[in-house]
C-alpha cells in the first residue's frame, strides 16, 4: 500500500536557529525527506538564520552532514540531496539587534506562503516577532512556529502569548508539540471517531481506568541545566502527556476542524480536578547501568527536581466521573516505551465458575516503539476438560498491517511542518489551551514545593520509585509492566 503524497504550494521557510541541535537533528533532515517524497516543489526556498557567520556553502555542507547523520541510508539519494541543497540559503542574523534583517527582507518573497520557524530559546520569541514586523518582512498571511517550552508557568505563558499577539494573530501562531505529529497519536482520533465499535463503551460506565506511560531509558543527556529548572512535570506532563489525555477523554468535535478539535481538548483540561498530594509520586534516578545519577548529571547535590513522576488524575464531567487516569513518565527506566492502556470493567455477571484465568479487556495503543493497537480479549483455552478462559491479544502492528505506507510515513516534524505550510492548525496548541494546562499544573508544583518534598530515589533500569506501585495498589489496580 503506497502513501499518496500531495505537493504543497510554493513557500519561503525561514528557520531561526538553523545551526542548532533541533534544526540539525529534526527540522532540516525532515524537510529533505519531504523534498525526496516530492512534497516540496523546486520553487520553494528554505532560509537558514542564526548568529554564526557562515557562507551559503558552509551552511549547505552543514545540512549535508546532518542528512548523512540523521537520515537512514536507504533514503539518502545523491541527486535528491543536491536538489534539496539548491533550495537553501543562509543569513547571519542577530535576533536582538539589527544585523541581518535587511538581508532577510530582500530574500523573502511577498507572493508565496511565508513561514518562520523559531527554533530558538523562548526568550528570543518576542524579539524575533517584533523585528519581523518592524522590518516589514512578515506579510499578513505569514505563519510562525514556536517550540516548547511555551512558558515555565502560567504567568510566563500568558506573557509569551501576549508578546506574540502584539505582532501576529492567533490564526498565524503554530505552537508545536511533536507528540501530536506522531502517526499513532493521530490514530487515537481515527480509532475513536471513525469506529462506532468503541464509542458506546467510551465512558466511566464501562472503563475502569486509563494508564498513560511515557518511559525513557536515557537520562538528561547534556540538558541538565535546562532540565533541572523544569523536571518531568513541566517537561512532559504539562504538554505531551496532557495532549494524550485530551485525545482520549475529549468529546467528538462537530467536524475535524482545528478550532473544533481544540475546543474539545480545552474542555477536558478545564474539567481536570486538582491533584491531591497523596496522588503524586516523584523520583530521581540513581547511578547505575553505566550511567551517573541525576544529581551528578545536573551537577547539583541539593536538587529537588523530579526525573520521574506518577499522578492519579480525575476528570469531573459526565463521561469520565469515577474513572481515574494514571499518568507516569520518567528517565533512566527499564525500557523506552510510550503507550495508552484503556482497561475495561469486568462483566456485571459471569456465567463461568472458574475465574482463575480471568483478565480485564484492555485496549493498548502503542506510540513507540512498534507503533500499533492491541486489544486483549478472553477466549476459551483450547483442549478438553471444561471451560478454561485465557486472555489473548488481537494485535495490529502498523508496520505489518500497512506495509510500505507505514515504513514511508513522515515523522512528526515532517508532518507538522507541512501542516504549517498548508495552514492547518489542528495538531497545534492554541493559546488558551496552553494557559489552561499551566493553570492546572502550577498548583500541583506549588503544592510539593510548599511542602518541601524531596523526590524519592529509584534505581536506573527499573520501573521507578516503589511508592508509584502503591499509588495503584491501594486502588486494587496495577501498572502495566514496562517491557525490557
């Protein structure tokens, strides 16, 4: 099954921070892959902008090296790489000064789609937005892409929103969360809203609980200075995991339309109950498995920042009242794994005498690795000797079911950048959605800070702190095993 690729219109895309790590690892290789797929027309142009003094040739060499490092060998084609590099140019720009802006104005065309990717620290968002307007570079239909972290708390998120709103309309602002670009995350909406099979059961009457897990095997990986100021709650829960929760819990929108989808996500966030202190477990990884501990990685023996967090969350609305959502994420855990598990309740009455093999029905949506969907159901165990029940999976791997279409599917950054060019904001966060998420997150953080709580140590290569197990055990439930 081949995927259908439709070229987008002619555009000029400016990547601010073009020599940075994100641009080298994701943005520029992703654009090359879209060019290889025939989605970027030859008339399109990609303009790198950063402080460093590079010649256009130096920049092209840097991009070629990034493609060689981050693009699979099978998709590195010399002719396509040369064609992509021909689309590139570079301008040295001072984001907070005046150097380079007049040169950028000369390069940008006024009769094509204009997009500006802010792959820089949020502290520079306002300065860049202001200069794009002051120098009359961004036209009335221009689009800007801003990376997370979008704020450190509610006050800073509001300040950032206000800064951008002084120069751009909300319809022009694309707040990117790469989790929303993952194929499986988008399939959450397809599974829910394109199949009548699940909708009658998608409520607290039939669902016992929901688990959302985002587990990583790596530590802070050189991001210690940044990570120690954010922690797992700010870095993962407030954005990535919040978005997954919203897609699971939201009501059907009236149409697959950007504002209709985001309106329903916003309702979920506003319905979240405050989290009780006893429903929070925080941890820090210890040294082990050939790696340093968290305190060594961030070079702060007194740090109280969490590298792991588990939460029990409740949603106060008609659909979900009484069904808890258990969220957990952490670094240096047993395996790299992201999944959503929806556990259904037992039948109200069993006609079978032997319950020894009984298990709940579970719908598991695997985000990584091995993206797919798994539904666990009860059947009779083969053989004589009565009705013995056993749980088996109805398993669908995207790679196996969709073949080449799954293999060739664009990654999150490729898809989201093309959505920017198309002007489709469905998979991007709206300003009020970001602020609502911080309004729920801030009291949780303020609570443990006021109580002076320290994160619990946990061994690297495990599933996290012991108390996280008790978070569910006291409710008569268990975390799904993080597979090694």
